[in-house]
C-alpha cells in the first residue's frame, strides 16, 4: 500500500506528463522503483523531458513561496518600526509599577510574619 505525505502538497503538474506528481511524496519513494514503474509508459528521454518540465514548475512555485514569505517578513519589519520607542515610553511607568508591587508584596509578607508570630 502506497502512502503519501498529506502534510506536503506539490503544485499541479501540466497535463500529459508521463508520471503523477504524487509519486514523489510517497513515503517509500525510490528512484529505481520510479524508473521501473514508468519504463513501459515512456522512454527515458521523454521521462527526462517531463521531469525537466515539472522541475520548472517546482522552481517557480519555490520562488513564489520565498517571495511571499519575504513580503510577510518585510511587512512584519515595517510593523515593528517605532516599536522600540513605544517600549521605551512605557518602560518607566512599568518599572514604577513593579516597585509598587514589590513594596506591597513586602508589606504583605511582613504582616503575614506578624500574624504568624502572634
């Protein structure tokens, strides 16, 4: 039984190729088995040409994915511009709040000790 990796989807292949694009994502994929399975379907030259065509499809898809991820990265960077100034702006009030919380905590601990000793 051949299983395919469902986590990865290959881009569509042009019609008329001598192989199915899903042949490449089988968990037990083997080049030797691929060639044996397709030797009666097409000549080695035809397989080479069809593989070359699909390689171009894969390259274009890869470039599109890289460009998309790059665009997302650039957008993220643009969103973060000025974030450092906003952090500095709230840093002092947060430090002051932290000091107040520590002071209240110390008072509670002190009162807890007094109640425990009494």
